[in-house]
């Protein structure tokens, strides 16, 4: 019986196949293109140079895309200034019908390796009264960051936890349960950005 249970767990776990980081990177950019094609938008653009010895020779153009009607930031794309088809960073925000941010996606590459993301994330957002929280997952579901701010029971709450700092002691603090209880843990359905 124990062997069957272990086999069942392995089978269930392997049933989910996360996209490769490169596929996720392309998926986040495709979602960006889909969103801006469906709405009237306005853009803001900034240019700059990366810092650090390895990246100093790379320049970028960063464009933020806003929905005209709501003013919501839909996405932000950072491209190589010399080769704009090379995407260094894409971040896409998804809002519900009430205008609340419900999830966002991000993919980050190094400027000299724009096809191989070094960081990918799926942020799931949650609201409880005057609290807004999000939990950040990587492509295999590991939680890398949690954040919450607002007010609860008349007190200001601000929680910021790196993945390594999420433990029994940090989750027992004031407001943690109000911030994160009830938040969806179903990150896997968003591994293909939508």
C-alpha cells in the first residue's frame, strides 16, 4: 500500500509540466501583446544604461503601457536599445472587472542573454477588507516572496517576507493570517500566462 501511495504522489506531481523559462518568457510577452491589442493605450518611455561591469555597455528602452480608460498599468517591457526585438524584461498585470489587480507575471533576462530568463514569477494577489497582499511563485511553485499592506483591526499592517524568511515565527505575527488566509494557492494554472 505504501508503494502505491508513493507512486501515486510521484505520478500526480509529474502530471504538471511547467513551461521552460524561455517558453514562459515568450508567453509573458505574448500576453502583453494580446492585452495592448484589445485596449486603447497610452505609453510612457524611458531609456537608460545598465549598471555594473558586465552590463555597462548595454542600453535599454523601457516602455510602460497604460489602459487609457482606467489608467491601469497593463505592462512594462524593457528592450535592448540597439536590437529592440530582444526583450530583457516583461511584466504584465491582470485586473478583474472591478479594477483590482489579481495577478501579475514577470520574466527577466540578462542583457547579454535575452533568450534565457534568470528570473520568472507569478504573483497572485488577494484582498481582505483594507488589506492587499500578494504571494510570488516561481515556475515550480516555490514561494519566493510575500507582501501585504493596509490596515486590519484599526492598525497599519506591512509585511514583506523573502522566501527564506517565511517560517512559523514570521507567519504567527500580527495580521499575517488576515493578509494571507484565503489566498489562492493555485499558481500552476497560471504557469502559461493568461
